[in-house]
C-alpha cells in the first residue's frame, strides 16, 4: 500500500516536532471525518500505529462522518486547544466543502491549523460484475445511450470523487445520477451489493477488484495500476481533466 510509506514519513515529521516541544505527553485523539472503511480512515489507522510506535503515546482514531465533513471539524474546533485532539480529513473537506456548505459559525480554514499532508491516491472506475458492460468502451456506449439510468456513488457531496465524476460526465458527454454517502466505505458496500452501478473509487475497492467481486474498467490517474496492466487510464480513452484523486492530511 503506497500510503504506508507516506505514513512513515509523516510519523518521522511528527516525531521531529515532538522532540522540540515535548509532545505528546498523553494519548492523542484523532477525529476522522469519514465513515469507517474509507481511505482517510484506513490511512489514519496505519499512520496512527506508526505514530504510536514512534512517539510512545497512543493515537486513538474516532470516526465522525457526515455533514460534508463538518461534524468532525466541529468536534475538533470545540475541543480543548491543547494539541491532543486532531482532525484527519480528505483535502476536499477543507478546500471544496466550505464553498458548497457555508457556515458562518465554522470555517475549517480559519478555526483549524494544518499540520501535515500525508499523501494522494488515484481514483479507479469500478463497476459491479453484473453491470451490462465489461470494459470502458462498452460502459461509455451504454451511458450515452441511456442518459440518467446509471447511478454512481461517492464519499459525499463536494468530495474529490464527486467532482471527478462530474468532470468526467461533462467531458464524456454522459448523464448519471449522483448518490452521496458518508464516506467511501458505505459507497463500496452498496457497490458490492449492486445498489449503485459504479464508483470513482479512491482505492478502498481495489482488493475486491482483485478478488473478482468488482470490475475495474478505467483508472482516473496518470498511469495504469501495476496489478491491472490491461486497464487503461481515462486519458488513454480521450477523457481529459480527470487525472488524480484526493489528498489527505491533518
């Protein structure tokens, strides 16, 4: 998992700061503003284990999904400002959501202090194996012939997968229905169950694709996935402007 190395780098960066400030002296609570099973959740748990090992204090992950990320941000903003309650979030919750959900009482860019960026992931176009298309070309033909019939899931309104799918839809000249969830984990669950037809997945469904439970038909990234060498990128199919996924940090 690529984020494993990124997590270690972040742990070392935190460690350097800790030596300078004698921090942490007690366990640290980290509020993740997405549901369990999402990329931010999984990454923070890996990062938390490394930080615990490196700094000698427990980093306790607490999920607070919903409200386009604001529920988690609000919990951190209302906590004691002593450095022992941190937020961990997709970058979209910080950079995009405030322009979609405006709250006069809570602007995460003003009330929270950025600490570190930990990585970026690609997006993978995943479909259910029973979908009426087996590859990207067939999907594109089907979507164009059936406007409004396909449903796609995302971790929520204003997230990177949401924006990426809308950009894709514009560039590909297709129309699909958006189904927002409270994180990538719940969206993946419904994709596996056939409730939704596809997802621009930030990596949580790659294992299911390897197992044949989902089908990967394209990569919304700069290069193909090494374990799916026959799956093309969107750029290879003439779709421009969708070349990466979310950033994460706290």
